[in-house]
C-alpha cells in the first residue's frame, strides 16, 4: 500500500473518532451540570482541559463559560480539534482516497460535514445542541458500521483501525485524567452521592455505563470504574481493548517490529497497575505514562509507514 494512502486512511479514522468523542463529552457534560448543585458542578473548563487546547482557547475567549466552550469545541474552525474542523479534515482525507473506501461511506461523510457546517449555529444553542450532536454521533456510528461491513479488509482497513483505536485510547486516558482530578475530595463523605453522579458521567462520556453495570455488578465507584475503563478487555472503549486491537492490526503489517515493541511496552504498563490502589497523584502519573506511550506509538507508526515530510506535526492533527 502507498504510504500516502495509508496515512490518509489513518487520519480519516482518527478525525472521525475525534468528532464523535467530542460530541459525546459535550452532551454528557450538559447533563452532568443539571444533576449537580451549582457549587459542586465542575463547569465547562474541564472539556477544554481534556483537549489540551487551553492556550488557543484563552487566546480567543475571555472566560470558560458554556457558550464559549461549546462554540470552541463544536464550530470553531481555528481549533483543529473542534467537531467541524475534525469533520472537514476527515472529509479532505477521504476525498483524496475515494477509490479505497466504499462510495456510500464517502457520500455519508460528505453529507455529515455539510450538515455539521450548515447547522452549526443551531448546534451551539441550548435548544438545538442535543439533536445536533445526537445526529452527528449516530451518523458516525452508521459510517463506522458501513466501513466495517463493506470495505475490503486489507492493509487499508488495518490503518483505519490503527487510527480509530489510537485516537480512542488517547481520549479515554484524557477523560480519566481530567475528570478524576475534578472529582470531589475523598474526605467529603457528606457529598459522596454527588461523587457517584460524577463517576457515572465519566462512564457515560465513553458510553460505558450500561456495560459497566453488566460486567462489574457493583455500584459505581472510583476503583471499579478505573479498572473497567483502563483494563476491561471486553469493553470497546477501554484502553486495554484499544491496545489489544492495535497489536492485532500491527501484527498484519510488514516492518512492524518497532511498532509492536512500543505497543507491547504500552500493554505492560497497563497490566502492571492496580488502579483501585492508586491515589490521585499516582493515577495522574500512571495516566501520563500511558499518554506518553500512545504518543510514542503514533510516532513509530508515522516513521515506519508514512511519508517522511508528513505526520502529526506537519498537519497539526494532535489534540495537544
């Protein structure tokens, strides 16, 4: 497979996954703020913290209010991680490789971008936001199913999966890092019910609440939630599932020794921890190690299979 085609498929997948993830966290945060008392609610800044784009946000906005953050994450084209920017970049990557993806998938992505662009003013309002984001998530899920069911499962499909699961692992670690830091102090026993609501919101950010209840069969609390999101190999948005999928797809590619070595290191880091025993500072260091490993794996993939002049840096495609 041509390295340029492999890179375009990889970034197409990352951008689509990024748009879906962003739509999910905006929706869940709005619901969380309705469930928590005003003095406890974390507000909207944590969503920008998750993207790591705080310097860019502060360059263009005066405060982290709801309207400003929603605009930044949904429709600000100056932000490469906004939904509209991500879909525009996914569309451009797909346009250049239309012979490698089913025509129906290209048409759906094109329609989705046009919808996101034309309806963005409604999507950034309180009244129109829910329907707008729900349509985006459902359309992306439809496209993912279409690609899985109709795309040739060759090396191109392997790069599609590499992009999807690397982006997903990155987002899951970011959500855990930021959301756990914003949770209530452990000693505030009188506020414990609200802490449960916050951990439920972490699960819902990753559409994992129902899966957690089925698999863990314990009430929602810090230790089991962390174990589930980090190490539960059957949950498609856990870091463990993502790393297993990355290793599986890397195994099918030529010249994979370096990437498999980095992925193996990432898996050992993941397996070597007991999340429930980590205090907040230890958890942050552990998640930092995972994020470094995810970045190293991207770098190794880019070095091995993509054109030398391209990659994350030249296209400004990282989240922060």
